[in-house]
């Protein structure tokens, strides 16, 4: 399943870039994240609780960052097992482009799901994945918004 | 005297079901019963590294969690091959995956808990470490040299292959005036029974007896399977199939889950219940069809069919189903091709391929819809090529009604069929000339209607040629015990089973007529290996033809016994007496003694009977079909549709069936069997498809995404009959359960293609979804504009 989109973030590319590699920012941004351990500079272990249609599951998985062009782009790939609910795996190409007043983040992801998640139909999964992605970037955007701006807004 | 055979009696158990008094395994609860939930592979192909059950085992209510090491040891593996399919291979299968997972949904662990909910909660905590591997999903690619194996225990991905040919087939094509071709694809679909698969295995260690309450068509087959695979004496195994909420062939295969329930009960000494939920049904019930067929047909200049040649690729999953195999369908596809037609030459090639999906196997009308759709699509193209009307080309080629016995080019022997009479009757019912005129005028308003017809034969009343000769322990005979009670009421215990089609009702009708009583006085017991004699039960359209004949012969033996007794009591020659209206009557029709009085004397005052007279009012009789290997039936169907060429949506406006199932025991139930069959033929023609992605994931495993035909989408189905009884039996009945399914899709596809004819578009794949119809219209448009 292909997912793509873009998000304008109210911070310069370097700030966004740093946030993407920041364990605390990521843990706050990933919807349903119960734990996120940084294993190395580019590897994380995550436990994420998700509900997709009637299937509720706790996914345990690994996330790795590769193809790194600092400040510009990287590939996020991950694989998670949700036990009886099935599994999800995928990779996203993330590109940061400077834009007036901030950064344009573009993502292009290919996600595959298996087991119960798949048999419930791509229709549900597609909508849910889009919703989760939107939530992630909304959370990231919030985290990047400087507190004083938030107050004055 | 009123004969009850031929009467439209209502299905006896319908009243009980309507009153909420059904007895389904899904509703049964036994003391100390455990509930089983299976942890399944989320991937189509992979290697198991670890199954961690520690967290799950600590969950509330969990009694035990099994993996393969413990559970499979209790059961000998099963192998889905048959001896008469030469060269066929299928690797052994056991309850839980050992090292390799072979399809999405393959069970890897079994959780047993006090409730289904607790078992499900625990199952979520079983952690699987499975390294996924590239699955084999495309059967054609699977058969190329060097393709990865779908099942590492197999030699290669070829499960079975066969060629059937006559000597002159190439010459027939070489000399043909017209050759028409078709490449067709038939999607996977599944049974979607109202009641899912359900089993409660109950092993009593104190007596060594295993009782399995099992929603199946074939209790005796499972008695044998459980006895052999679990090393139990057959006499200690009892299988009870009470009310069964639909089966359609799906509930006679051996499944991992049912075997798991038995194994777990044997180990734990407690009743173990497994009832599939709807998601599991989609992932583990057998699927049907999945064929890719190339066919061609040779004709002379006058439109006479000279020969056919077909290649069928059947894709069956990672193993062949047990004990009937997954090759039987393809075998029937290549043998049923062109069967209604007087065609002398033929070549059929069958390749059965393994792939990483759920097994496919026998489902209502095994092979028939494929053979029928390919044959009838070719006949339709032949009609176009020769300029003949669809009725005319069939009239020229269908076997003449006085040309029997007839042997088809594929080797099937037909005793007596009525194709030409059925065609003439269908013509009268459909009035094709009026339809054509109407369609022409509607086209001017942008409304596109079409009709299509399809002739068929159906295999019924199979003898041992089906499975027995191949070494399968599947009974070709059936048994009945008929007894008269002291009141003169009759009871019949019989081995054919009831899944809602009315088996018990027709058996009562048949027995009633032999004993001169009304069917209300005949009670019928089915579905319990402890209380009925052993037999093949209900599959392949044999319940009425073979079960009915068994009941008839048993009834006649009891009749003779009663008449002998009556002769002694009323001092008359038994040969001068007969049974009528609940009494023994003489040649003048005068009642001499009632059944009730005979019952009273035989039971309570046997001392008053003459010495040496046999007063046992119970007879047992077994019957195995003899004569022709199968009693074929035949018929023809017509379909009328309207296609919206903007949206691709199809309205099915009308369906016609003319059918010849021999002696009709109950016209109401026969017609309802035909209607149900038509709906199960139209379902996969338009709606039903198990969709897989390239990774072997089933992507529409719920009723939110898998479309079944609904009442509002189904047309009126008009039915007429020709009756050609078989001479193989006294009763003369043949099967009817699969006739509707056999040709409904073929007629519908011809109808859709007739509607699309003005656009030059043509459908060759089922289901004929709106998207595929629009694609066909687009393809035709491109061909027109860009030749």
C-alpha cells in the first residue's frame, strides 16, 4: 500500500532534522507509542498500541534510519509484529525542503500488512494508516512549534 | 392411494428451526468444556524461529497452550492423494505448523481456555517469530523450472497433471472450417455457510470413548478418520452431526482445527470446542475454483462441433485437501468439457499447482461451472463465427434424445439424457425472438440488455469410481434401518445426512409409500454414527438417488415382512395382500388388519403367533449403486441481464432453468435446490471472490468486503422439468443439488457478453465486477480507435 503526502512544519530544516532523530520527540509524536528505546544513533525499538477497525493490537518492532543525507533526506524502515493481529512492515522516504518560514516535509511510503490486519481489507487499513500518519505529523508540528508562539497564537 | 413420492411436502425440520429449536453444534455446551482459539501465521510463507507462549500461558482462564511438538505427536499426518490419480503428490500435513508456515492463516499454536474470550485474549499475547520468505502465489509462475517451492516438502510445485485425448484431435482442428478460442479466469470464492465450521471433541478417558459433535456432511468418514489418525478403535469413536447450518461440500474435508480439537481433548480428557469465527472461516475453510483455462473449439462450415482442446491450470494451495484431494475438481473440469455435445474429438490437459494460499477443494458443483462456462463461451463464439442463432447451434450439436446410450469424447457414459427436449422447453419459456426485438428497441434508448444460455450435464449418484477405487475410505454405499413401532408408526435411521436441503423429508416420503402410511407417521434419524448404519452420507448429489433408493429397498423389505406376518394373522396368501392407508388390504381393497394391530400382536402378544414366524419388525438394508458409474443429469439455463455501460453495474433480470433429474421425489425441494444452486452460481459470477495480494495476503476476509449475493440482487428463477428416470434403480431418482450451480454462471456470462456485443467488449473473467466490465469496454474502445 502506497502512502504519500507532505506537511509544512514551522521550523527550519535543521531543527526538523534533529527532531526526527530525537527519541523524546518521536515518542511523543508516534500515535499510541508506549515505549521507544534508542538502540543506536539510527535504530529504535518501539512498542505501539493501535486499533485498526475491530483489531486492537500492541506492535513490537524496530525502526531504522538509513540513506541519510543530513538535513535533507533519509529512509525510515520498520517492521512490527502485532501477534495474532498480524504484522506491518514498510519504508518511507522522507525529504525536507526549506520554504519561507519553515520546512516542507514530503514522505513517500510503501507499507505492507499481513494477517488479520490484511484480511480486514485495504479499505479500512488505508484510511487508518492515513489517519495515523496525519496524527504523527500534527504531533511533530506541535512539538516543533516554539512555546512562545503557541502562547501568542 | 395417494403416492407421496412426487408431492411437494414442506421440509419437516423447517418448523423446528423457525421455532428456535435447532440443534447446532455451535449452540452446544458440555460440562467442563474448553474453548479453542488458534494462533495463525500472519504471513503466507516463512520459517518459524520461536513461538513464545509464556505471557499468554499466565492469562486468566488459560488451561493449556499447545504448539506442534506436543499436539502433532498425538495425530498421524494426513496425505491428500488418491491412487487413481497417477503421479499425484501432496506433502503430509499435521495439525499445527512445525517449521514452515505455508499459507496466511496456517495454525501455529492452539490456546485452550475456559471461554472463547479468554482464549482470544491469551492468543493475542502469543509472540511469533517467523522469518518471512517470498510466497508462491501465481500458479503459472510456480510451474516454471527453478521456481521457488510453495511447500518445501514437495518435489516441485506440480501437484498433479493429466492429459485426456482422442486419436484424431489434431486432424479435426486441421480440417476445421472455423476455430474459436477463449482464455478464461475463474476467481477463488468460498462457501460462506450460515453456521461456520463447528466441532466439540469429547474424550472420556474412563471408557476410552471419543464422541465428536461435528457440523459435517459426512459423519462416517470422520469416524474413520478420527479412528485411524488418533489410533482409536472405530467402535470407540462416535461422530454426531446434528443440525448443520449449510455445508455445500465445504464441511467434508479434514481441517487442522477439527483435528486439533480432537487431539486436545484426547490429551486433556475434557470436551474441547472449536467454532470458527467469520474471519477464520475466510482464512481456513476450503476455497473453490481458481482456474485459468485456455480453450478452443473446431467446427465445420455448417457449425457442427468437431473437437475441443483445453488447458486447465488449477491452483490449489500448499497441500492437496484430504481425503478427497484438491485434484478432483480439475479432473472433472477436463472430463466435463463439451459433455452435452455430439463431439468426437477432444484433448484436455490439466495441471494442478501448489501455491501459498488456503487449499481449494470440492465445493458445490465440483468442476462443473468451469467446464460449462468454457464450453458455452466457445459455443457462443462458434455461433458468432458461423452466423447461427445460439439456440440453433445448440440444436445442431446437442446429443439427440434418441441417441442413447452415448459415450462422450472424454469417456463419460450417458444412460439417457434429454438435451433437445430441454432446449425446446427453454426456447418456449424465454421467447428469444421477443427478447431480441425488445433489446433492439431498448438499445436506441441507451439501455443494453442481453441474454445467454448454457447447456450442462451434472454428475450424480457416484459409485465407488469417485474415491473408493483411489484407495480413499469414503463409502459409495448407504444403509438404512427401517422399523415399525408397536403403534404402527415407522422409524427410519439412514446414513444420508441433512444440512437443510430436506433429506429427512424425502426419505420419509419414500418410506411412507413403501409401507402405505403418510409421511407424518415416518420419523427419520440421520447424522449419528451410533444410531444409524454406516454409509457415504450426503455429497456429490447422492442423497436422493442413493439414499432414497436405500430407503426404498429397506422399506420394501419391511413391507414384505409385515405382509408375511399379516398373511399368517388373517389366513391369507401374503402375495394377495398389500399395504395401504395404514392397513393391510386384500385384492378387493378391503382392509384386513391395521398396522397398529400387527404391531400390538408382534410386540405384546407374540405368543399368539404361529410357531416359527418371524415377528421382527426391523430390517436393515444397504445399497450400493450398480450399472452406470454415475447417473448423469442434464439441463439448460438461460439468463437475462441489463448492463449499465457507464457504471459497469449489472442487473440480473431473470433466470430460467430446465432440468432433468429423473424421478422427482419432492418438486418443492427440487425447485428450491435448483434456486439455491443458481444463486451459488451467480454469486461467484458477479460478486464473490477471495482476493489476495502479491504477498499471499487475503485482503477481503470479512463480510464487509467479500460480497455475497443478496435477495434484492437475485432475479426470479423460473424452473421447468423433463423427467427421465434412471433405470439403474427402482426409484429412478438422480441428484439435483448441484444442477443450478453448474450452469448459472455460464449463462450469465453469455448474457453479459450479449449485452456488450454492440461495443465489441467481452468478459472472460469471473466475478464479472463493474470494474472488469468497464475495463472490457475500455479495451474494446481502444481496439476500435487504435486498430
